[in-house]
C-alpha cells in the first residue's frame, strides 16, 4: 500500500464532502487558544503544585495575587 491510496485518520473521521460538526465558538478557541499564562493562573493551587511544568518560583508568584 502506498501513502497516496491510504486515507489518513483525519480523512477517515471527516470525509471531504462532510462539513465539520464543530460549533463556531469551538473552532474559534482552536484557532485562537488562550494564553498559557492565563490558563495557569485559572488553575487551583493544587493543580499548580502538581504540574511538573511549573518551577517553584512560578507556583509561589501566582499564589500571592
């Protein structure tokens, strides 16, 4: 089987003839995601402490607000 004849997973789940079933609001969030800083600030202190991507300084700074 060559690559040209095998449809990708995206093509299988959404054939070209079918319009997308996503709402305009959801499409807007996909195209324009929230800033990562805003998302981190909205997390609870427990979520921030368990997030391995944050260093202790980031956890301390955001809890003082």
